[in-house]
C-alpha cells in the first residue's frame, strides 16, 4: 500500500510539473519574439532601476547633449536588445528621427523633458507628414514621461508634434502639444496610456490601429471663425482593420474657446473609423458630436463608422447627434478594447505598461 501511494503521488506531482511547464511556455509564446526577459517592465520601473545605455543631458553631464546625436552615434546594444535612452530634464530644440528598432526614450517627466520644434506646412511648404518634431520610424518604439511640442502656432497650418509609423509602439505618460495635426498615428498597432494631447483641427489623425486609454484630449482656441475637430482617422478601404478607439478618456479644454465649436471627429477618408468608450465629454463637445469633412456638404459615406458607448458628462448626451453616428451596445464596444482591437494581451504585458484589457 505504501509503495503504491508513493508511486501515485510521484506520478501526480510529475503531471503537475508538466502542466506548469506547458502553461509557462504558453505564457511566453504570447509575447512577441522581440521581447527578452530584460525587456520586461521597462515602463513600470524608475529610471534608477533600469539599465540605461545612453544619457542625454542639455547641461553636458551625460553622453550627448542632443537626442538626435545619441541616436546617430551611440553604441548599439547586443543585437536584438533594446536601446534605452534617458533624456534628462531640459528643453531640446531639435527635430528627431528614430530610424532604428527597439528604442525606449525615458524623460524626467512631462513639462521637464521637452523636445520642441516648429516645422509646419505654412512655414516651410512641407506636407503635414514631413513636419514632425519626433518621428518614430523604427518598430517597437516606446516613450514615457516626455513632452513633445510643435510651437509653429495656429496660423501655421499642419504642424505635427509626433508621428509614429512604429508597429507595436507604446506612449506612456507623454504630452503632445500642437494646434493642427498634433499627432500623426500613421500605421501599425499603437497604444497610448495616460497621455495628454492638445490641438485644434484634426489633432489626432492617421491610419493606425490605435487605442487611447485614460488620456486627456484638450481642445484649444482655433483661428477666428473656425471649429475644432479632435480626430481625422484615415482608413480608406474596406479590407483595412485600422481605426481609433478612445476608452476612459476625457475631452475638455483648458482654454476659453470663445464660442468655437468642438467635434469628436470628421471623416478624412471613406472608411474612417473612430469610437469613444466609457469616456467623459465636457460641455465643449457639440451636441451633434461629429461633423462632415465639408460642412457645406453634409453627405457622409455609409462606410464611415463613428460610435459611442457608455460615455458620461454634459457633452455625452447623444439625443442630438448626427444621423450617421452609431449608438453602440456592449458587444460592439468590446470589439474595440485593448484585448480585442490591438491584441494587447499578446504584447503589452512585456512592456509593463498598465492597461485595461476589456470594458470597465
């Protein structure tokens, strides 16, 4: 009896260990191939707890005095590992292009580490795509605790603060300041958490598949006689699965808008896709909610999808919304959550950034 029990117990323990090993393998298999053990939790640790490869400091106390110089000349880590750059507090007046993969920029906080530029469509004859202060071109880009601003002004037309073409990019506790076309979320899966984004016309635009969670969206005073538009999503084809989803965000203003109307979005392309879920909308949001690209022609393609679900605040009343907006149910809304829309459970866990996987 004793030997039989011991054998049975040993077999049971072996099965448990096998199950745990398989579960661990499955958990690791959900992480993208570029993630290594040392790459985990980088957005959840203090700067002192992270192995920093390069320090940028305006006062000369680091390895470089400019971020672009660091990106061009810093020694690269072992192939496959992340390049971690700490940008100390200071005002960095430069236009930056991050062309290499797997870069993490860590600032000393919003308003403390500031990357600033002023390229614009009106000022330099550039297309909006070519005006960014910071251009995240390499894949798997991450940034936290940084302000990026385009100071060209409201009269300058399109003037991008941040352009991200980076797939599986993450922006955590960052501030993006501009007027027209502040953020160009161009392509790929992107995640924004606890970011502040301000602007006037189409200040979040592009064709990425992006989720914005717990972000502050600040409308600014536009040019006289003009109106504000938060989003201009650029999906232009039925096969594309791009779109913008805003969850638990706040739409408001810290400026007196002098009666200027503010809308949640307008269809830049024929399949524009934007949803607001469980967000707070202040009084600045116009009762109609959404606006046609050309206000003189209210016709909007039937392929446009603008949805709202369980929002709150004085601007969330949908009784006077445009006829082409969608009052979403919970099943429809769940489609646009982090887990379902950008498969965040497969890659965000590796970064350490906090996120809400489904509806609140």
